[in-house]
């Protein structure tokens, strides 16, 4: 009996002294001591250790690397090229599939004549051996290209585009004024949808023309770590430009990437066979109108307008602003705060304000 009374007294003593302590766990449970951080967030020592280990691993992974200004990803110093190249890429159905898109840091898709889109690939952190089919320049693509101070690569262009290139003194590499060592046609596609080039050939041509080696441009802001946004869930988005020109992105939950499809089929690079994907998708609504009998367009990228930012399975409304042709386009949430992109590839879908986008 005395034994039981003694045990009860011991229990009462511990109970009275431990009201502020967490409840004891079973012997089989993982022992975790709770620590309150300065921001009043409660975490466990195990979580802290995991966080420190992960942080150390990230530091080690990034040691000796540099942050790519166009993707926010940490890469080897040797990967980053001295100057971006902006290449006009054909998207006529006979030109598909295209080579070099899987090597791009940024891709812009904008309408050309006949509701057929064209791509501009900004390549800065790779040196693709095959790029193409290369196609002609347009003034609004030039307005976007100028943001990156690139070597501007194309095959001819509209009269206004060629005039702009000269007036703006761009580092122009036009296939119509280059030899066969810089551009060449491949027989597996019809003319004019078969003009190709390579990174090495373009750099040699740039040296021959004595263009400056390095680019000088401003960049957007990137999150240091992958970050979710506040917005609506978005698993799929389609841009139905016209028959046989339906661009689509489908979200992969495991990889947290949007994979790209053309006419309901995977959009793959011609050479690498990589299924193209995006970490960030920026939808930019613009005033677009036909300006001549050839069906050429005026796409207004100067000023401001509405759009969407899409990442990690969510979509949010944004406002875009661009002061002049050489200014970088910046993107803001509806409270006026500039958004930060997640590290990774960005696709720009620059669309007419009346295009009916399908979202699920």
C-alpha cells in the first residue's frame, strides 16, 4: 500500500512541475523536442536538422556555379554564353518539329500572318548544334528581342522589321546576307521551311562582323527557391489560334512543370526529342491588328496591359508594363507589387486581347 501511495505522490509532483512542457511520447515514437522560433513558428529539432542538411546540400550544389539571369537556375560558369542569341523559329506545320527549342531559356510565341504563330527562342545557357527552321523577322518580335541585347537571328523580314533592325543598330545576323557556313537548308523539309544554323556558326559570324561579345541587359527577379503563388488551380490551358495551331500546356503534379502540346500531341524538339516544358508561363494580352494587304500585324508591346502568371499548378492575374522598345517588360500583381518568377524555363504566350483561351 505504501508503495502505491509513494508512486502517486511522485506522479503528482511531476504533474505539478511540468504544465508548460509537451506531453511525453511513447517509447516507440520518434523523440522530438519542440523549439519556438522568433517568429512563433513551432518546428521540431528533426525538421531543423533536415532543413540544415538540405540547406548545406543546396550550398554544395551551387558552389562554384553562377545564377543564370534568364532562368534563375544555378549553372556551371562555362554554360553561360557571353551574349544571348534571339532566333526566329518557324511554326508553319511543314516546319515542325523544330530544333533548338529545348535549349532555349525563354521562348516567345506570337502571331504572324494568317493566324499562324511564330517562335522566338532566347538561347543563353546552351550551345545547340542545330537550330531551326529559322524564319523572318517582325517588328514586334524585335521589340521583345531588344530586352536581351542579343545577336538577332532571322531570314529576311517584313520591310518595317528590316528598317527597324538598321535604325536600332541591332547585332543582326540575317541568313540572306550570310554564306552557307552560317545557314544551310535541309532536304527533309520544303523551302522556305528548312533553313537551319548552329550556335557555333552564329558565333563565328558574329566575330566576323565584329559585334561586341557580351550582352548588356536587365533581368526579371527570381525566387531563390521554388515558391507557390496565390491563385486559382490550373491544370490545363489551351491557346486555339486556328485549326492545326492549338498550343496547350498540361500540368505535371510530380515534376511541377507544364508540358507543352501542339494539336493534342507532345511538342518535342527535333534533335533532342525532349518534350518541351515550362516552369513559368506568362500570358500577355495585347492590342493586335492587321495593317496591310499581306496580313501583317501590329502587335503593341509598348505601354501596359493585362495578363496571367502561371506556375506550380496555379494562375494569377497580372499587369504588364513596358516603357520603350529597349525597356524590359515587367509584371505586377493587382496590388502593384512586381512578381518574382520561379527558377526555370519561361514561355511567353503573347496573344490578341480577343483570343478565347481555354482553361481547366
